[in-house]
C-alpha cells in the first residue's frame, strides 16, 4: 500500500465504496470480461459498469480478494495491519473478525507476495512456499509475533530449488 496520511486511510476504511475503488485501481486487470473494454465506472452497491456493453459486475471477482467473504474496507485494514506486523490474534480483535479468518487473510497476503516475487525473479519458479520467523529477544515474557527486541525474517523457498531471505 502506498504511503498515505492516517486521516486519509481512516476515510478509506470507513467507506466500502471508496475502499473498493482503491483496491480496483491497483489491480492489473481492468478489462470487461464480456466485451473486453477497459472503460468502466463505479455504481452504487459495490459494482462497476462497463461503458461499452453496460454490464455490471463485482470488480474483485476472480481475484484473491474474492476468496474471503470480507468487505473491501476490512481487506484494506487487514493489509495495513499485516504491513505493520501486527499479530493475527491482535488484528482479529481490531478487525472484529475471527482469528481463523484473519489468519487466512494474512496467509493469502503471504501467498500473493510470493507469487508476485516469482513473476519478477527469474530464480524463483514453480511451486513456492513462504514463511516468517522472529529472531532475538529474551526467552522470558511474550514470545513470537509482537515480542520485544525481535527481528522479523521472511523466507521464500522454491520447492526443490532456490531460497530467498528477506529481512
């Protein structure tokens, strides 16, 4: 997510139509599945209408966002919490979603990151796995994500092949 002011982000996640438009504009595919036109406009109730054939559709259909039944504004908020390395447990409380749903969303974001990196990095191809871990800190007290004095390390592995480490 590009840098934006806190107030701007607050407005965005408080309005599903604005959040939807924000997500839609960042997707690569903007052509109508019926006629191929790339001209569209937003309708109420979370729809886009093709200017050429006048057909309506859910703009996030067949994207990773459609794999979970959460609103566009919750998706943006979930992405921001993921970006800030907030734990799934804490994020689930903040988002008022179940832990399972929040964790699924975080895992989906990890998958998208790995897939995007695979597109542009010739070294990583085929089946790719991604995971994160935390290093450092003391053994007493809180452990794992959110524990003090820890460094997050994100790894991406090509099955049977190369490994990339991002920290």
